[in-house]
């Protein structure tokens, strides 16, 4: 099949647009300043972020997307793919003018988050003092994508090619003068900077010859859209997460009576959940949240003793989530879970962002937030390079991006990976250790605030 593409060129309504008339015509037809491989949330946000940056708005940018041309999804039902975005991610969406669109349609602030251990019953609660601010916002992935695509109507310097699958890449380290991309259709392009936003099986990362540390958790994430009985919880503003021995089960609020489910479980159990009729599925979910899994008398006795002698007290009581009433037709799906991290994010002529650089368990809702953080930093670094008269493939600036993002990403990723390992285990000493850790953290407000601010900054 021949490659289909769409060139997005519309009215010239800015100084950048006027300058581009001469600039683009002078460029070699197959050469771009930046080529972005992958047009998901992170790749598209980088496209818009670069094109709207005052310093970079005269750069010619191509995005290669393997899927067909993007079309917004119907809003009659909520999508089963949502993200819990933090303040940094909201700032990115605001900076590219996509947040106004999202606000005008729908999103849900999370004012409180309750997390508890099924085996010990120990819990921790996160919220800002006096509920003065949200701890996260739940947004459908497709709404974020639509908000960014709407910004392309005002951009002259971008081109999107759909059904464009990358066959192989040549980089300056391979002896190429510029970074080169060859599509499976045979078409070739060159660029100063090639950006891999093509997911955890990234072709561009492989071309960079960097090691990628990967762990498959042998777990699936089951997602669905649920109707809840929220009569006891006005506004449905609490996110709930219970750690079972097979993985966490979480409810993320969407509206006053709808929530999104992410249930981490085994391969076999995931298949069973998808085969169940709606009533069986709802019953299984309500049981998972309400059942008392506490088995170890050792853990129970030690925790009771700690309660009596510890100077650290928490007055918070464990609340139970609202009852699930129904599951939205056609909303159940599953996806595999794993951990991945590239040993390097940058080389001469290429960088990786998002899942191409790092893959994380969804339990802490950090996947897209880490990717959006990459976009913000890469835009900043490339803008600085251009302002200083350097080329976009200047390794000095690309390594600055890598160093800053490694510093931000690694602690979060390792923390989430450790939580996955610690909680998917019912070994009594480990259950006791994690329960004591949760109790201590929940009882010391400055420590709890530190963890919350790191995750929600």
C-alpha cells in the first residue's frame, strides 16, 4: 500500500508563518530539521510544542505515524484509555493551547487518593490540606490528542505522514552525513534530528544501539468504564487503589457517577474477566474491593502492637470505595504490563522520548507524565541550542536533555518498579515490612507530602 499522507498547511497568521515562506521553499524537499517517529500522545505533543515555540517556529518538522489519519473518537461514551496527569503535564497542555479545549469538553479533578494493602489492611491517604487543590486530573487520552491536533490548524511548518512505517534508520554514528529514515514504502527522508517516540519496541532506539533493560511482569492491565453508586461520596472525586497479591486494582473518577478501571492481574485471570458477562464482572470487581484478604496473624499482631506503642498516630480511617453497579458495553480491554528503560536517551542526530525511552507500570499513573516531561525538556534544550546558534543535533545539548530527564525519570521509575515487586508478594516478612513503611509514611505528614509532591509536581 502506498504511503498516505496529509500536509497540514493553512493560513499564515503570525510572524513565524511569514518567515517560513522563503525558508521552506529553500529547503531540500526530502530534508527536515526534525523528524518525529511515532504520533501517539507524546510524539504529537512534541510536534505541537516545537512548532509553537517562538525560537523553533521556523523549523521544518515531519511526524511519521504508522496508523491511518487521526479522527476524533465519538464522545457519546467515555474512552477506556485515560491518564492521571499531574501539574507539569497540565502546564504542557496549556503551553500548546490544548488545555482550553479539554476544559470545555470534560476532565475530572482528583481531590483525594486512598491506597491500601489487601493483606495487612494498612492504608495511606493523599490529598492537599483542606482539599485546596487536586492531586491529579483524569483525562481521556483521545481528548488530549484531539486538543493537540486542533492546534495544527494554525501551523504551517509541520507535515504528518500516516501509514508511514519506518523500515530502518541511518545515523551519523553509522557514517551518514545526516540522520536518514527509510520507510517500508521505500521513501527516504533526512533530518538534523531524529526523535524516537515510537513506543517500547522503538525502531529508532534500536538504530541508536543503546541497551534497553526490560522486565515483563507477566501481568495484564484490564481496563473498563464503570457506573458507580456514589450516593455516599458527593462528586466522586476520590481515586481508589487496592493492592491485591496479583496486582493493584484501581478506580479513577470520570464523572459524578462514572469511573475508569485499571485492574492489574495474571494472564489467566485477565482472560476470565474479559469473558465474564457484565453481572459476573461487576460482582468480581465488588468482591475484589470488599473482601478481607488478611491471613497472617503475625502481621496483624505486630501491627496492633505498633499501634499501641508508636508515637506516630494517624486519625485517618480506611474508607471503602463506592459499589460498582454496571460496566459500560464494549469498554473492557486488556494490555500487557512491563518495565523498560534505555541506557541512553541521546546520541548524535537522535533522541528518544516517552515509552521509547522508558516504560513503567501504570499503578502510579506516571507513564504519560514522564513522557510529557521529556517533551518539555527537549523543547527547552532545542530552543536553547537554536538561540545560541548551534545545530539541533549538537550532542552537547542532546546530552543535557538526557541528563536532566534521567535525573527526573529514574527515581520515579525505580520506585514504581520496587512497589510492583514488593506488593505482588504475600511473603509474611515482606508484607510486614511494607505495612510498617505505609503506617510510618501515613503518620508523618512531611514525609507523606514529600512523596505526593514528587508524584504530582
